[in-house]
C-alpha cells in the first residue's frame, strides 16, 4: 500500500528547498536591480548585464574558466574511464581495494593541502628543469585533472558492476577485437556513468578556487580568483549577472542530461519487456 505524504513532511521539504535555493533566487533578483544597492531593490533593469559585456577582464576570466573546465573534464573523463575499466578488471580483491583507497585520497584530502602540495611539486619540477614562471594554465590543468579523476572513476565503477560479464566475451566470439568489443558493447552500457562523471568534473572545475589559487600564475586568472580579488574592495553587481548566467547554463545542462538519461532508461525497459515477451 502506498502511504500518503503527511502535510508536515511536505512543509519540511518546502523549507529545505527554500533554504537551499533562496540565496540563488536573491542573487538572480538583484542582478536585475536598477541600482548598485545590495539591500534595496529599486526596479528591474538590464544594465548590469550590459556592464558585464563591457568588463573585458571578467569576460576573459570567464573564457579562461570555461576552457580550463572543458579541457580538464574531458581529459579526466578519458583517463578516469580507462582507470575504472582497469580497476574493475583486477582479480585480486585486496589489490583492488588498495587501488580504490589510493584513488579516493585526492577526494578526501583537504583542498588546501592538495593545493599547497601541488604548488610545491610544480615549483620543484620547474627548478629542476630551469623553467621560470612555471605556474600557469598547464599547472592548473594538471591540478584540476588530478582532483577530478576520483569522481569520474566513482561514477563509472557502478555501471561496470551492473554490466553483464558475458556480453564482451560474446562480442569477441562473434569476431570483434577486444577494442571493438569495448566501444561497441561496454561503452554504450556505461555511458550514463561516463556522462555523469564528466558533468561532475566540469562543475567541480568550474567553481574551484582553493587549488586554482595555489597552482596558477599571474598570466592566467579564472573567474573564482577574479571574484576573490574583487572582494577586497567591493563585488560589482555585474558579477551577480555573470553568476546568474552560469547558474542558468548549468541548470539547463543538468535538465537536458536528466531527460536524456530518462529516455535511455525507457528504451532499455522497452527492450527488456520485448525480450521477455
């Protein structure tokens, strides 16, 4: 029997959602404020969105952030998927457990420890290679790929466990090479995990500040670092507009991904019912 949801639990759920999303709604509202006040709403205006387009430093920082997030998420997705397949193929359970423990360390480690240790590593390697100003885009890219990898691996591993072990063997019995068997059989089955891992890596890279702050140089600035430098004086309202645009873009992306996953699940359920019949 289905139990009806009590009014108290509904009120509790509404309060939780208000607590989570009220700050974002306030941010979006004040991005349309006609004045620069943060406590008085004087009327709707698009002037802060217009001012954002004229702020070349902020637009450049946004461009750097997107390039870094896209590049690091793609690299982490490829490496993480390959690592997950390799870990899943391990026969010794103690070795597999040890590898998973080591994999989870960057995720459990405090960001400030990871940031400082990676900065020291990059500076040390730069001195060995006699490279000045070693910190920049490439060091940030390596750092972002490093802390994104565990999330991709943890997203792909459950899909690999759900996979029928006989499917790749059947594909190879029918003439597929191991590589072709992976791309034709295994990869489509674990694609939802790959996509969710890539999206998680993208969002984590997009808003990272601590590790980016320690591994970047003066020649490359991301949006979180620029906003932090602005807090020493006063955050301009055009940052509200930029944050609203980023929130809307991420929200649309998540909605599209969820719709695609629901469609794939429905197709899989239809196939199962047809096979049963």
